[in-house]
């Protein structure tokens, strides 16, 4: 699977969102990870489609949209922009996950499923063949800058095995507490997409940090 870097704009400066996006674009990042929170599914409220609208036509970076919201089916369509590459919903927020996935796919974008740290991998067993990506949460979703929950490494290994055994090509994205210091072991465990928020945007030079991550990823 192709290794991709997806900086999370949650840690960007929203007063200068465009400038921050341009920094990681200049550094060569592959996608923009967009954290949408509703104050219900997670204890924080972030951005809606209007924020992304402001970037359309100004960046060619693909959007990797992570919906941390209840009732995502209702809102998926409003996140389909020319830049939207993949939309992920939380397993814990979707009682009819199969339907939610079909809904995303019917809009012509890739579909992902995110699982919280306490959610077991077996909850993906019946849906794995229908999805393009799994987001393994390695923090409890809601905030940037939290520490990596160690059990995540083994979970990635086991998910990678589960996917390979079935001969599927499903991306494994790791989200939460990803740093330059643990990026390599996450890739070795089987993740191929790294999300990094504070490790990129909370630093002095996000472009430079992007380049460092890409180097670590073999680019
Ligand atoms: C957390 C979000 C993450 C967050 C990661 O709920 O889903 O995408 O931005 O931030 P860092 O990389 O700082 O842990
Ligand atoms: Zn996220």
C-alpha cells in the first residue's frame, strides 16, 4: 500500500488556515486530514463544510475527512467537494454501518471506518471487504496533542494481518499521537497512512516537519 502523510488541520491556525495548508502542501504532504466534531459523539466542536468551502480552488490537496459526529449519514453529502478523496465515519456512531458505507460510496468518494481505542477489531469483520480504509484511533477522539495509547501498535499489527489474510487492499490510517519519534514503528506495524496534527502544525515550521515525516516514510 502506498504510504501517505495526512496532516491534521485541527492543530492549524484557523486565522491563517489557507497559509498553513499551503505550508504542508509545499512540504509535499499527500492529503489534508479534516477533523469534524459535533460536541455529541466527542466532547469538542470543530468545523463544518463552510470551513472547507473556503479552501476550494485554492489548494489541490485531497481531503481526508474524519467525521466524529452522531448521525453522519445526514451530513456526508455536504462534505463532498472536488477535493474530497475519502470520508470516514465512526463504527461506534453507525448502527447501520453497511448502509452508511454504501451512502458514502454512492457519492463517488472512498469510504473509511474509524474505531476508537476501546473498540475491538472484530467489529470490522463483516464490513472489511466493503471499505477502502480503517482509521485506527490511537487517542480517544476529541482533541489534538494527546499522547499515543500504546496498545495501538499491536492493534495495527493485528489489523494488518487480518487484511492481508483476506487478500484485501484496505488502507490503515493511524490517528492520534503520531510523532516523528514513533512514525517508523507505526509503518513497520502495518499502517500506511500517518495522520499528524500537533507534530506538524504546532511546530515552528510545518513545511520542514512535513519534509521530515516524508523522509521517515521513505520519500
Ligand atoms: C483527534 C483527531 C486527530 C487529531 C490528531 O480526535 O481525530 O486527527 O487531530 O492530533 P495529534 O496528531 O496532535 O494527536
Ligand atoms: Zn482525525
